[in-house]
């Protein structure tokens, strides 16, 4: 077991820039793709992710100073500093559960593929930290309640497994919508946080659909779409929207003309270049997806398989990017007005796009709906990250994490995961909680694979069904 743990520790240490293309290559070879094409596919996906991260660094480099100015103007002072998803991942992987989480979750994924309870092959290994975090919190709580170290770890692994299984099921549920909207065949989103926003957004979308806009407004919108004016066409361009947002933000924080112009150009570049990087990633995934489809069709008939990826591949959508920038001041207001909030938004404030990436396709690119849903999501995120603040601080101290200067406690908005909170509350019941988790998993498998999937895919029939009807 120690050799296995050491092997996966080495893989984890390679970093996502090496781990992602290597995983793609291995999967491509398993699906009998020519080794030259497998290497090219892996490297193409890796290059796409590197390019995407470089462009996102532009956003963070320019938006973090803006966020700092806004924080100062809002006069926020909270005890738990948001250290960001990267720091939370390091802390989560540094625990006992975190050291064995990668092989453990891969085994669960393989068992679900074999038993046909999922179609997703989750290669988003870095983001297993979300699952490690759920397991680590449960382990910590169990130890404090008097459980033995071994028993506490078992409870933690049960909780992590529950989170993982639910993530795979929701990835299956949303796969078709993601594939159609982002033109990424054979892909699903299995990231441990992104999937938790799906039930919230689906519920909110149902509520929005109950509100019917005035007839004149609908007719006016249809005319505008059919015959857009020159001005409307200009302002409908993502690159122009990015520049305008930069100007608005620059003026709002009191930047000089030069600083405002730089921010405008950088955000315009973000709007234009990020979608191009996503296309490169898709280009690399296409041959793997085709090979997987051919491989599985030969052996299992029409059975489909999806490659589970990080929600980062969804960030290139203009609606998501615009909503994420609008949400920055909204998050600061929420942090100020929520009486129970103890989180000071800092590191994850420039990464708001990750929190609403699944809202855009579900809301069919509606900016207004995405922003409103984002506000609800961040209300939950701030509440949960505040609840977990003391636990994250305790684990951080135990794992030797270096606190930000002046911080007495740390948390992360990325850890404001309501699945983790619900599962941890259930697992307080120990073995009875484990039974409840098993019941929840069984119910989720039935609801998603039998009921919800048919409704969510708009009741589309398979070719065989259509032929029978004819």
C-alpha cells in the first residue's frame, strides 16, 4: 500500500501541467489510439491548459489590485482570510485522507464504470482535493468526538466517496448540455465544487422560468436579435465588452488614465484569447473522444463514456467572464452585510468565474440569471467557508501551512462547498451516517440515471426509439 501511495504522491507532485497531458496520453493509449496521435493529443491538451492558465494569470494580476482597493474602500475586517483554492488544496492533500485520496477515488470511479452507474472517467486529479477536504473535515470531527484514528479515517473516506459518487452522477447529468453549449464532444465536468452548484442553479432556473417577461419586451428582443443595430453589434462583441468593463472598473477604483487603459486592454485580451485556448484543448480531446467512442462501441454497443474535466474549460464563455467581473463587488457587499460571515474574500475573489461556470450553460447564456444565481451561490459559499474557517485553520496549523501575513485564521471560498458541509453533518452520526450516505447514493443513482437524465436531456430519443416510432 505504501508503494501505491508513494507512486500517486509522485504523480501529484508533477503538477497539473504535466499530469493532465500524461493522463490524456494514457487514456488515449487504453482506447487504442495510435501512439503518435496519443502523444500529440496529450501535448495539445497540455498546451491548451498552459495557455489558459497564462491568460487567467492576466486576470488575477490585474484584478487582485482592484480587489484590494475595493476591500479597503469597503472597510472589511474578518477573522478568517480567504487563502484561495490553491492553498486549500495543499492543506487538504496534506492530511492523512489526502495522502491516499487519489488511488481511493480512482478505484471508486473504475467500480462505477464497471457497474455502469456512471459514464464519466474523472481525470481531474488535482481537484480531488475537494474530495480530500470533505474526508479531512469528517476525520477531524470524528476524532474530536472520541473515535479512534483508524475509525475516523474510515468515516472520512466514506464521506469522500459519497462526494465523489455524487460528482460523477452530476457530471453525467450535465454532460449533454455542456457538450452542446461548448462544442466539446465526449466531455463532462466532474470538478468537486462545480457540480455542487448544479442543484442550486437548476432550482433557480425553474423559478426564473415561472416569471414571464412583458410581451412587448419579448417582441423587442426578437427584433433586436433579427436586425441588430451597428451599435448593438459592436457592443455584442466580447472584446469590446471586456474593454468597457476595464474602463468601468478603472474609474470605480480611481485609477489613472494609463492604469484604466491597461486594465481595459487586458480584459479585452482575456475575452478574446481565453476562448481560443479552450478551442486548443478541445482540438486535443477530439481524437481521444473518437477513439473512446469507437473502442466502447466495439465492445459495449452504444454505451457512451465521457472524459471528466476541470470546470476551467468552461471559463472562456463571454457570459461567464462578464458575470464573474460583475460579481466581485457583489461578493464584497455580501461579505459586509451577512451577519454570520467571518470570511474575508481575498485570493478567490479574482476567480469568481469558477463559481458560476455551470450556471451559464444551464441558464442558456442569460447574463442576468447567471449574476443572480451567482449572488445566491456566493451567499452559500461565504456561509460555509465561515463555518469551516476554524477547522481549516486547525488543519493548516497541523500540516505546517504558512499563514498569510497578519492572518490569525485561514479559510477558502473554494472550500465553501455545501456538499462537504451536508456530508460532514450526516457523518457526525458515524455508522448510522454511513448508512444514510449509502441510501443517498442509491437514491441519487436511481434519480439521475433513470429519472432526471431523461428530463434534463429534453426527452431526446435514441435513433432506435425514433425508428421504432416511425
